[in-house]
């Protein structure tokens, strides 16, 4: 059936109108979408230039930031940190305690009090900051241990004492736990630091008695010899000799060489006083021999000089030469003894310290058995004026003698030692000029030095 022309025209117009309306709706939607997307782009651009705090902080941080009043005051408050028995006030913040952004914020003192009761304050520990503060405290309050030592001058043994050191890493959990509980104080972790040298290490518990002593003198003007004296004595000073121990001078003092610091000074070689390396060491061994003699130590090995020494009586010396000629002693007591050696102001002094000596008196006695006169020789010098003379070396007789050590208890001799000691005669050397020229130099007169001849065949001294 064919529709009228007018009717078809109306239907066609309705369709076109509907299509137009739909297009308007779509356009309106696109326009709305463009408006929204456009705003987002603007916001994004604004964020790139200056991001607001809310755009970059976690939500939990925003919640925590609401607690800056009450919680901030808490973090700024002081807490007593206990270190080595002392209370040190510091703030929680200085210890690295801060608000925990992963926990809910606290808004009031009431909320803090409630959290304290539960031990759940919303705080955490910045370990790096805490370690830095603890290291600062450690540097100020750590206490070094005290080593035991022999106070030889006071004749006392000073006991050891442990030190105390802050355990930085062990203290971190304590700080964090105390912070969450709102504690008023924190006892940090201290670690005892033992002494390196203890009283037991020293091997001696009594040095109150001077068992024997001896002194010799030297010229303070001879600096190199004095240096050698002090160097050798320093190796012996403070030595503790255990019961039954055999002691060696050479083993203790060691090599006397330039690499060990010794210098050239006067020594006795082949009966003649000359310059030699480590001159003066024999005075150290002789002085020690004297103190050991009166202390009652066993004289295991001793060698007298080839010529007597000026600083000690005839028959009361002990020479040493590295490495073969030695002075050896032995401690015969059931308790240890210690050696105190002081070289100063022209005197070498030795004390043997320990418990009370079991003898009332120890005596040195000497008896000369034979005397051998010394010879005299001339040394001609063609630079010195004819027949001018000077003494290069004074002569000294040779001696053979007996040396005794006698031990007394209650006025009676309870023990005795005997040694036979021999000194070869010391040749006298006279320098005589042979130059007849009137311009020849005169002889240089030297002051004679050396030991004096004994005034008697017998001699004794006691302690």
C-alpha cells in the first residue's frame, strides 16, 4: 500500500530530529569528559611544579602529623640514660626516637597516657641517629680497665680493676622498648672490659720487704756511659723471679749492640780501660749482684772482672759480656721476688723485694791470699817533647782472694758460701816523648783513675 506523500515527509523529519538529539547528547558527554580530563591535566601540571603535601605523603603520615602536639612534646622531653652508674639526661629525639608513620596518630595527652599504659606509643627508632648518639655517649663515659702493676717505689702491688664499655648495638632494643613505654629512664647495656694485666698475671703478691739492696756511684758527666746504664737497668727493673727460677742477665737484658741503642763508652778489655760498645753494662750487673748477694739469692754463675772496678770493693763485682759471659741467679725461696732498679743522679740502686728474709743478717767477707805486683811499660811517642812523661794507665797489683757469704740467724751462722776470686795485675803504661825539637808538644798529664789498693787483707760488710 502506498503511503501519502505528506505522511512519509513527517516520519523522515522525526528520524532526523532524533539523530540530531542523539548527537547532542554524545557531544554533551564528550564535552563533560573533556572538562574532567582537562581539570586532571591542570592538576597534574600543578603537581609537577609544586606538589602539595597531601599528594606525596602517605595517609598514615598525615594521620601521624595530627599528633605533633602531644607526641611532639613527648619526643622533645628528657629521659635519664644510665651509663656506668651515672644518669645522663637526653631527649628521646636525640636518641633517634621519632613518630611512626605506619601507626595511627595520637591527638592528646590522654591518648598518650593510654598508649603508655599499653606500651604502644606510636614511635620508632632511627637506628643511624641512635647509633651516632650512643657513640658520642660511649666516647664520653666509657671507662678503661686498670692494669695491676708493681708500685716498686711504694713497695705495694696495685690491684687490677675492670673497665666498662657501652654496648651500642645491644642498647638499641632497650631504647626503642623504653620509648614505646614512655619510661622515665633507660639502663643502657654495659659490657665489662677486663684488665690486660691482673694481679694473678704478675705472679707475686707481696713486695713489702727489702730483702737486699746495693748501690754504686758513677760520674754524671759521662753521658754515653750513663745512657747505657739506664738502658740496661730498664730491662731488669720490675722483673719477677718465681720460686726456684734460674735467671740470666744476658737472656733478660739481651744483646748489647748499636741496633739495640747502646753507645760507645769505657769498658775493660784485656785488663785495660778502653772505649767499647755498651760500656757501663757491667756496673749494672755488679750492682744487681750485690743486692742479690744480700737478699740471699743463689749465685749460680758469676765472673769477676779482669781488673778490679773502682765503684765496688775488691772481690765484689760481676762482669757480663754478650753473649757468653753471664750473671746467673736463682730464687731459692718458696715465694717470688721482684727487682727494683733505679739509675739517677750518679747512683745505680737495686732492691730485691719480697717477703721477710729468713735471715737476721747476711755478711760479705773477703780475705786476700796472694798479691802479684804489677809491671810497668813505656810507650814512646815521637810527637811529644823528649823525655816528657805522662801516665796512660795506672798500675794495679794482682790478687787472689777468698770471698765468703755468711747467713746469720739468732746470732749464729746457719749457712755459708765460698768463692775463690782472682784478678790479674794491671800493667802501668807510661808515655815518654822522643821528639828533640823545641817545638814538640808537651806531654798531657792525665788524672790517674782506677781502683785503690786494699788497705787490709780482710774486709767485710753486712746487711
